[in-house]
């Protein structure tokens, strides 16, 4: 019985830490995208859409800032 308790607690602990890591990663990426947007609500939505596109394209974390900067530059050229 004590082994089962240890397994349940360990698995739930690992799951919680994974979930927290994923949430923080999403918050950081969202803040990064919004930091490149101006106060214009349309550009904010555009940058959030570009962030979703980057996730869909599986842009690497190290390449994400440059990719989002290029997207922000493309918006300002419209």
C-alpha cells in the first residue's frame, strides 16, 4: 500500500511540475509577442495570431524572438 501512495504522489508531482512548466512557457511567449505590439489592439491580436502560427510551425524557442520581430516588422509595413 505504501508503494502505491509513493507512486501516486510522485506521478502527480511530476504532472504538476510539467503543467506548471508549460503554463509559464506559454505566459512568457505571450508576453514576448505582446511586448512587440504597440498599444494598437489590432496589432496585439495580429501578434497573438502570429504566436499561434509560430507554435503550429514549431519555431524553436531560440528563433522565436527573431521570428516575432520579423512578423511585427511585416505588420508595420502594411
